[in-house]
């Protein structure tokens, strides 16, 4: 039995009062309530958290947060200072493409009933260095990973096909060279 799933995978038009995205990384104590206190700082300053990745560090007492955020650039410095003042935040840094490596991963399930468009989808996936991670007679799951703009470009091309659902990790970041993330 076939089921139609409606998703909101199309990117909305950018708001004119919000310029570009920023990437922050935080090293925090791994305790309940820390993320809530951090999110309150962003909400008070009318910033949106576009992506959030949290994982336990090598030392289980600490976690690393990577946030993709958007909002008025004038308030960004104040947000970083306020986050640094929180007791459970060890440090908070902004990362730019010049001083860091930023990657995302997207899993996309595409309907390929009958198989006539499967070859076209596979060519797009190959062009972007993606992989097929699941294949059946009526659908396929592909993985695309890389810089955010690369994943965005792949998604724009794949949007012309019948996408069933999309899952995207959000940004992960690591500082280049000897700098701390």
C-alpha cells in the first residue's frame, strides 16, 4: 500500500532583516539544562538556531555543541559574550570558512517507481560524490556530504524528483591548525 508523505523540505525565502548564517561551537559541561539556558540567550536576541549538533566529548563530563544560527549580525558579539558567561559553558567561538572545516550530511529518500529516473538520480549523486545507501524497486536512499553549499546544490537538483523525505545532520565544525574548536 502506497502512502503519501508531505514534507516541508523546500527552503523558505530568506528574510530581508537576517544576513547570512554564522557557525558557533561551544564546549560545555555535560549536564541537564545546559542546552536550555543556551537556547534562551538566542531567543532573547531574536536569533534562530538553523542547525544544532550536540555530542559527548572524549571526556564524558563535557559535550561539544555546534550551532548554525541566523539573526541580526549586530547582536552576535553580545550573544557570544553572554554564552561565555554561563557557568556550564567552557568556551564559545565563532567559526568562519577561513579558519575551520565545516561539513554536513544529508540522507534523501527518492521515489523511483518503474526505474526510469533512477539513472538520472544516480548521475547527480555521483557528481556530488554521494553514495546510494539503500535501494529497492520503488525507492532509493542516497547520502550526500560536504560543505553546506555543496549539500544545498545537490538538494536543489534532487528537488526536481519525487523526494519522499529528507534528513539532514546540521553543521559539524573543527578549527583548522592548532586552534581550539
